[in-house]
C-alpha cells in the first residue's frame, strides 16, 4: 500500500494534480486503497493531452462533398417488397442482433439512475425506456417466431443498477439468456483549468467515454466472438433514448445488402438551416459527419440541380453494420470530441459545489467516426414522426412531453 501511495503521489505531481489527495488523511483504509487504485489506473497523459489539444481551434480543411441518400417515403411498393424480403431472410435465419447503447445517466432529465430506467408517463401507464425498447424488438420476435439476441452496453457506473432493474421487471418477458450486458470504458472529467475533480473525498469523477467506444468494448468483452458463434451477420446500433427507434427494420437491412454495402445509417431532414445538428457528408471522399460548428448558412442552403438540399441529412443515431465491418473497426481508437458540461465536485474546502452553468469538459468517442474507414455507406432518410422521438432534456423539442405525444400518436394510444 505504501509503495502504491508513493507512486500515486509521483504521478499526480508530474501532472500537477496533487489536489486529488487533499482529503486522503480523512479516509479509512478501504477508501484510501480505492482512491490510490483509481489514480494508478487513470491514463493521465491521455486526459491531459486531450485537454490541451482541445483548446486549439482547428479550422475545417477537409474537402466536403455530399453523401447520397435515399428517401423511404419515395420508394415504390415494388422496391419496398424487394428489400423487405431480403431483410426478412436475415431475420428468419437468426442472423441479426440488436445493440442498445445505454451507458448514460438521467441527469439532464433531473432523474437519478440509468437513463434506460426513466419512466415515460403514457396514457395507458408508465413505461421505462428499456421496456419501450424491449417491446419494439419483441414485435419482430413474434412476427418471425424468433428471439433476437439483444446486447445492451451500459456504463460502469450504471451496469449493476441496470441489470437489477431488468431482474426486478422479469426482463419484460424477454428470454433472459438472450439479453447480454457489457460495459463501455470511461474517462475522468476535467475542469476548464485542466484539473481533474473529486466526486467524493475518495473518488475522482469519471464518465462513460461515448457511444463510439462500443466497438472496442464489444471486442474487449467477447461480444463479437459470441456474435460470430451465434451466426450473426448484421447488427443494428441505437441509443436508448429514442422511443420510436426501429431496432429491427427488414427494409433497411435488405436495402443495405442489395446495395452491397457494409454499413448504413438512417437520417431525418434538417428543417432549420442553422439548427445545432450534425449532418451527413463526405470528407475527402469518405462517408462522414459535418459538425454543426462547421456549418454556415451557405453550406446548409446548398442545393443540387434538381433543387434538393445537399447537406440536410441529420444524424439520428440509428446505424446498421455487418459483422465484418464491426471486426474491422473493433481495434481502432477513434478520435475524442469535447463536450462542455455541468458537473458537481468537491471544492478545496471539502464542500460539494453544484454549478449553475457548465464548468467541466467531458471527452467522448462518437460512433459515426467509424464511417471514414469505409468507401461508402447507405443513407436512408426516414420520417421523424415515425422513427424519431428522443428524450434528451427535461424541456424543449427533445423532452419527455414531446416524446410522449409522438409515441402515442404513432401507436394511436388514447
């Protein structure tokens, strides 16, 4: 223990983070051990480098061109039938799996606990986001007389509460053995002065490192190996917060296969030109995402010769990949993106401070950054009234109230 303490002090001194041991002497032996082990397990060089690099404002230098998209609503019945038949064959052959990314907490909703356990107050009773997602998958299980393997990526903080929630709710009637949980990685939170912060006297504040970590986490926890053993060929990826997400869409699967592509995404049309929403494009000839910080009115208003907008396909976190594509990116460390967030912390006087505005940086991988490792992808525009009702904030267009209205309208609940 003494050797570990000395090593920890040396590391903190090297990176000017000595304040993390300010309350060390007030801890009991177990708390001391936990804090020291956490310090020794953190890659300080990584987090400090991310912080320093993120302070450099880099101008977009990539060559931006449009990414071709298809519109589901404009498809003929003949096309739909063709694609659905191809996709249904994959489902009936038990070659399909679902990955739900549920590593977040419900903090922005004023809710304590895993976001997936948040209850949406519907007219016919309350349902958690996990139950809504489960019911969506079960409709296809019943239709095709299968049980789709359902993989749920949790955060290290909410993994046990999530598993306990499923246990308490009898797995919502899903076959228990077909639900597989695995955890994603995490990174420390850092403040605007480049200092890590304490969540408690004995714990440095950390957070899940983004949905792009899903591929490394799948490899680390043997998920890809298990999928191959099960004969899985196609996998859908989606977030837990979209209550209209179509996890199992045979048309989407069949169209991707028919176009001989390995990856696909769904998009919705971006109505407001300067809305803070990332859009699909090509960068240097590769599929990519154009961040809203790089979008001006000129880019957003660009049209082709037939009057169609070139850069209005917004990301809605609904992706599809075949198993070979997943394997290809499973050992790639994707770039990190910086997010400015509010985070409670223990101040130098040992008092927990609750900030009224963002005070820290969180670094995350995003799943769409794998697109650039492929030459092309399918992009399918869908209706937001049918497939997009995310719950992200307590109020506004992505609030529980808005999601409830869209969900009930779609399912005609009264």
